[in-house]
């Protein structure tokens, strides 16, 4: 072995040969760059959590006219507010006999875009003897869109993300518990559409559609507005 070869040998208790130092630095630098690039690619491919918010540390009280159909909501001066219970439950069964009455509801607020929801911890009727007639229902026309059926509570901010296949089992549990389903999607013209899902006659979402929750679907139906609440009365929901 010549002198040059002896200097290039790596011995654990001796300093690393210069040629090895250069090689290690190049390899480590390349791995660091690769890690940054892979991290950016993976982040770009992940579903965005969405802009929904849930002020769990701030209790609010709202007043308005309660409606039990198509799903529990409160007509307020600032617009309609969806009502749900604590956890994965709605409160429709607790509103039996109160439809059309003025109530005071307390809880925490979820907000996403123009949609507002109250996770209701308590409520009471303010004027039991008075009932307000339902607002006029407007039919805004037929629609067809590609999108997803989600549970409204998680989508509005209780979970991030509150949609997609990974959230499917949670969404089904929430909907089975009485939380209102929503359809969110895009029309062939590129317009966003979102609304509370009902059957074609305005009733609860049919059980047959639960296997289409949380997966890409094509939906067709009629857009209906009552007050500020947008309802999508679906005729067809087909998995894509």
C-alpha cells in the first residue's frame, strides 16, 4: 500500500480523510435539499383544512325563531344559524313542539364563509304563546354539480379537514346522529355551490345516500331558499 492509499483509509479513531469529508458533505447537502423538495410536494398534495373556525372558548347567546325543518336552525336578525348538539348529535328531537317559537340559545359558534352554526348547550322558549309563520320558500332553479356530501358541523370548523375520504367514517356518524348533511361542489360552469341536503320533497336525506357520503359524487336537484338558508333538494346522487 502506497502513502496516498494509507491517507485515504478510514479509521474510526483517526480524522476522516479529506476526500471522504468532501463526499459526505455533498451527500448530506443533497439529502437536505431532497427532504425540503419532498416536504413541499407532499404539503401541496394534501387536502387543505379549509377556512372554518370554531370558537370553543367563547360562549355566545343568540335569539331568534327556531325551525325544526328541514333541520334545526334559528332565524336571527343576522341570518339563519344552524343548530346542533354537543358531540356528534343534532337537536331536532329536542325541538319537538317548539317550531316557530322565539327562543334563546346558548353555545359555541362555528363559522365558514356565510354559514354559521351554534353547538347548543342550552336553550329556552322566550314567548311560548307566540308562533311565527314560516318564511316564504323560493325555488331558485335546477342545478347539477360535482362535489361531496359532508356533515355540516365538521365542515364548518369542528374538524380540519371536515371533508374527504379520510373523514368519511366521522361524517357518517355525525349524520346518523342527526347533524344536517351538506353538499359542497362545483357546477360545470365552475361556480361553487353549497347547501343543506334534503330529499326531493324536502324531507331528511334518504338512508340510501349514506354510502355516498364523503366520496366524490355527481348531484342534481333543485335549489330552494327559505330566509337565508339554502337547501338543495336532490333528485339524484351518483358516485363518480
